[in-house]
C-alpha cells in the first residue's frame, strides 16, 4: 500500500511502574484515531532504568501479551522497547507486534555508556528490517541515532524509527540528527521520545517528530503529552528517489 498511517505516542512515564504505564498507554491508544503503526517510546513500561534485574520480562511476559491484545483490538502494529531477560542476559529490546500476532524484535546496538547502560545490558548484534503493508521499516533505539553507519540505508528501507528517552538538555542534537538520518538515507524518519521527569530527576521535553526524506519536519510535538498522527506516502518517496538517486553513490562499506 502506498499510504501508511502512523501514530507517535509521546507520554510521561511513571518511574518503574509498569501497570500504570500500560494503563495510560492503553487509554491514549484507544482514544486515538485509527492507524497502521503505533510507536511508543524506549522502555515505555519503566522509564530509562538500569535496574534490569527487577524489571525485566520474558518474551512471554505481561507487556508482550498486552501489546498483542491491543494490536488486535485496534488493528495496528504496535512497537516500543522494554527490558527483556534471556539466558541470564538483559536486553533493551524493541518489540514489534502485528495484528496477526507475529512478533519481531531488535536489541539496542549502542548502549549508553554515559549512564552505564553497558554495565547492565548486552548489546545487540544485528539490525531488523520489518516488512509491513508493502513498506520496509528499520527500527532503532535512542543512542543508535548518534551512529550513522549503523543507520545506513543498505537494506533499501523506506521508514526509519527511533524510540527514545532523550533528555531535554540534549534535544538540539536529537532534532538535528533525526533530520540528518532522514536526509542521508532518503527515508521517512520518526523519533518518538518521552516527556516529564524520570526517577533520576532528568527532564525530557519530547520533541517527537516525523521527518520527510528531504529533511522537512512534517509534525513535531514539544513538552506536552499527546499523539502525532501522520500519513506517509510511499509514492512521494519513490518519486523523490527516482529524481535524486543519491543512494547509488554511497560508499561501499558495511559493519
């Protein structure tokens, strides 16, 4: 399908309070207009906590079950990251749940050493390209945004997603790099962040946005909670790529 309707859910997060966060997101989603893809922030059940031992879930846990049930109810794919434990390791894992019950996932590659995330979590080793309704989608997580080689469009994706807990004090970098990733990869780019304060008294101003393949900001929400609903048009992307074939001139390297 040429048109993909997406919803970016920008919300405050109750610190390490899964049940409250799930209830709040459910209310926001059920009150929203129909969509094809619903995107939640990084660690949307807990906030950006390093207490992985206490708050980790399994791939058969409450949150994924919640995502599956809600996905069917609203007939949309739902994605966001949570803490997952597997084989005695902890992952900051983005989960993608489709209405047909299928699950795909991506483990955060670049762990935020400034907050000692690398002390508690295991880094992912590969990207995940999701094929959904005729679109190729590349989901990544927060700090990955700073590393353009990892985001390079070598997989012919159409839509790049970053879910995040990106602090207000570095929001200029967030907004600038989202535009850069869209422009250099000739792809739509969505950044979904949180608002409010976390348990470490760190402030977040959201600035969730959807950016067109030429760098134009289609919509952005600053500071307040709410949902950004945007219609993406693949025919416009294809026409732009056919006119400006910049990706054909990319350097031939990969990691």
